[in-house]
């Protein structure tokens, strides 16, 4: 199932993962593509922040009759560098398809002040990932758990505790921009 190899300096699942999921220590990570680094270092992280990618995505959808939406995504974060790297790969792949560049996956560390830390929310939208047959993230996560001697307990979207999406799947978000002073590029 592994489609990529996580660089050694980002492999932290072994330290964070237990039978109860991924530990959270208040440090968060965000995975994205190298083409966005300069903007993030200047402006910080913003939900729906890849304006260029979003515009291209909406243009593509409009070719099949999908109407543009003013919906703004939150800033997705996770407690694991390794999980952030998965999402960084997805973002780099998508941007490379849209823009025919050679962008690389990158991970940012977020050291949030108390007022922003309090606004991190577990992402119950993970229910859609769990319900989707053959979801790539869930399949990758199952392999990661297995390789570390655990079994992924997939949250039951109809009865689970909302925190299960953060604990077992590493899915969280913040509906606030994170200023550049709290964001550090890893690697």
C-alpha cells in the first residue's frame, strides 16, 4: 500500500502511536506543497490558503457543470509529522497535476499560542473518509498501524466519540489563520 516513503526526520508515529491512537502534546503539523512555502513563511497558514490551486480546481469542476462555491475550508492539522507528510504528498501531487511543476511535499510545525491552541477542533469530517470504500488515507493509515504492531480502530461515524477522529485518524483543524511567527518549515 505504501506509495511513498516518509523521510526519517518526519517519522514520529512510532513514538506517538499506541492502542488508544496518536498522542497529542500541543504541537501541530500541516502538510502542503513546496510551491506554497514562500507565501506561508510570509503570511502564515490560512484555511483554503492555496488560492491558485483552489482557482484551478474550481475551473476544472466548472467544465463538468459544477458551480463555484464560496465555502472556505479550515486549516487542517494533525499531531504527527508523519501523518502531515501523507497530506503533503497529496497536495504536491495535485498541484503538480494542475500546474505541471515539480513541487515536493513539505511539513510545517505549528507552535500555537494558548488562544489558538484552544481553537483546534477534532475533525468529525473524517467520517466521510471512514465511510468511503477504499479511501487511500484510511488504507495507508491501516498499513502504518499494522507496521507498528497495532490495528486501526476505525471510528463508527454513528456512535463514536468525536475525539476518535483526532486520536485514531489524526484529523483536526483550526478555523483561524496561524501567523507566520508560529509556523516553522521542517527539514
